[in-house]
C-alpha cells in the first residue's frame, strides 16, 4: 500500500508497505529497521520477536524519541515485561502494534511534530 510521496524536507516518512517490506522515502526495506525523523537505522537488531533482549530495548531507550512504536510483524505481540525496564528507566513511552499500524501511526505522530521512533521487526 502506498502511503504518500517522499517528503522534500529530508525527514524520514513511511511511503508504503506491503507483505514483507516497508518503504521509507521511497526506498524499500525488508529487514528490521528503526526509523526516526532525522535518522534511519537499518538492522537495528538481528533478533526476531522471540529472541528480543534487554539490550535491544536499551538501544531503543537511547534513541532521541519520546515514544517508541514497536511494530511486531503481521500480528501484535507484546514483549515480556522485564525487557521493558530500560524504557521505563529512560521515561520513554512504548506502543506495540503490527508493523503496518506502526508505519501509519509514525507518519501521524511525525506530522504532529512529535519525537517518535518506529522500531520494526519483520520476523
């Protein structure tokens, strides 16, 4: 599904998504990716949902974002509570949703000027 054309201001926006990929500024990504308005981190983790660790959430806690959108693939899956400690300690919000909803929500929050990051898992 195409969301919108690539922005001209140099900020990262989701421009589409489909089965097994997301588009950011017109570029297609098929592996785990973290997206912030001014930064894109390809392969932010090598983990699958089932192998996420506290270190993955420590990385997310260090991002310059108030809220982290965790896209967990085709379905919503909630991480184990003990993994969220780094986000709680850093006073970061976490919203868990499927990958496509995370893309749409990121675009809305980014459009409102919020400090948002989308951390997407493809497996």
